C-alpha cells in the first residue's frame, strides 16, 4: 500500500538543513568552502490515521512545511531501497498539497539503481557469488528494482488522486 489517509500527528523531527564540506589551507589557515549537502528530514513517531511509522523520511527538506499536525490528509509513501519509508506527496483537505514532479520521480528511480547497485554488489557477490555469478548479479538488481517499482506505483496512485477531485 502506498497511500495512507487520516489525521496527522508528529512526535519529533530529526535532520534537515545542510552539511558543508571544505578544506583548510595549511599555509595560511584560510578555510576554503567546498559544497553543501542537504540532510534528509526524518519524522520520528509519525502517525496518520491508524497507521504508525517509527521513522519516515521526506523526499525533500522543504516538504516538511506541508505536514500539519491535526490536519486530515493523505500521504503517498514508497520504500527507498526496500528499507526506508519516504513521503513523496501530501494531499491535504485544508492546507496546500504537495506532489513530486515527474522529472524528480525519474531522478529518484535512477538514484535507486545507482545507489542500490553500489551498495548491493559486495553482499550479493559474497553471499551468492560462490553459487553463480549470474545469480549474484540478479540479486544485486533485485533490491533497486523493488524500490523503483514501489516508487512508480506510488507515483501513479498519487497522480491519479491529484487529477481527481480534492481530498
């Protein structure tokens, strides 16, 4: 299931903001800023209706402004790499709603495969490589494929709901 509806209540929020990376020049001591990396926002003890999530992430940090405790809304969730629940859309009955764009969805599918394969190749080779290299390669792609499939299904359900009448 990718859609959950009900009244929203949030326990705590973790993360958000950015982390900077840079270097310090050893001769002058001057700090050279590098680049900033956004940190994922994670809602801890999030409840919508009767469904409770111990941890759930937001696809982008600014999506937290669409989460209003006490609001009756529907959220659209997918399992990132089959492990982490991620909110990709919020359809509110009282407040502005949010849905990821098609372009963002395609980039997220690409990221599922990129990071899923990078993280899964070593365990797959260690656990299944001794049986068959082909089996290890298939296992490497299984988790990212599941993540991409759940994302596409959640996106299709969300798009259909957003095209229909308001919540």
